[in-house]
């Protein structure tokens, strides 16, 4: 699991049928000083996150399990961060 910031969304009218109805968001992982890394991930939103929010992201089989569907998912947003302390 890692923390990231939602920076955009993805619209794909043609996609795997198991992803129909899923909201796809672009997430940049955050590093220790709360700045974004130079990488981006497309994640399926399971909690209703929006652009600009800091979120919890899981990857791999954990992402598929979090959504409870058997679909080609590599990352899923499973929480919205209210506060952080380091």
C-alpha cells in the first residue's frame, strides 16, 4: 500500500467489459516530503476520490481483491487520507 495524489482521470470508451462502470483515476505516488514522484499509475477508484485528493492505493492481486471483481486491475484506490503525521 502507498500514498498518492489524484492528478487526473482517464476516459476509455473501449475497454475490457469487466471494467465498464469503473472510475479510472491517475495517481502520482508521494514521497516523504509530500511531493509527487515522476511516475503515474492508473487506478480504479473504489471510494469516490476526486482530483487533488490524497489517497491510499493498493497494487496487484490486493487491488483485485479490494474491488471484489475478477478484472485486469493493477491498482485500486481504497481510501481517502484525512490527515498524515510523520
